[in-house]
C-alpha cells in the first residue's frame, strides 16, 4: 500500500505484470521439466493454484477500480488466462499418466 501511494499506477501495474509473467513462465517450465510423474503433477497443481489465486485477487480488485485501472486489470487477466488453461491441460494430462 505504501509503494502504491508513492508510485504512479502505471509503475505498480507494470512491475507486478512483469514479475507475474516471469513467475508464471518459470512455473510452467518447472512443471514440464520436473523428473518423476508425481513431482511434475505436484508442481503443475501448485502453479495452477497460484495463478488461480492471483487471478481471483485481481478480479476482486477490479470491482473497486476506476475505468483506467479496470482496463489494466483486464489486460493482465487476458495474459494469464491462456497460461491458466495450459496449466489445466498439463494437470489433466499428468493426472491421467499418474493413474
């Protein structure tokens, strides 16, 4: 909250967006590259849970945001949605392989 009050809205969103995209990409890569079926599955499930939680918190912020902020949040959610779908399909595939 202190950072947000001291920085412009653009700065906060850009920093969060860059970090989130980097973390999401690393999470997908880690899940795909992990050794062992269950380890891969665990990493994929954790990554999926993390991105889902992040998207839900953005959705809550959206309801109280002004129009400019809403557009920024929508852009972030549009970038995260395909990543989430990819993780969901990876989890589904790994679950089938683990059984």
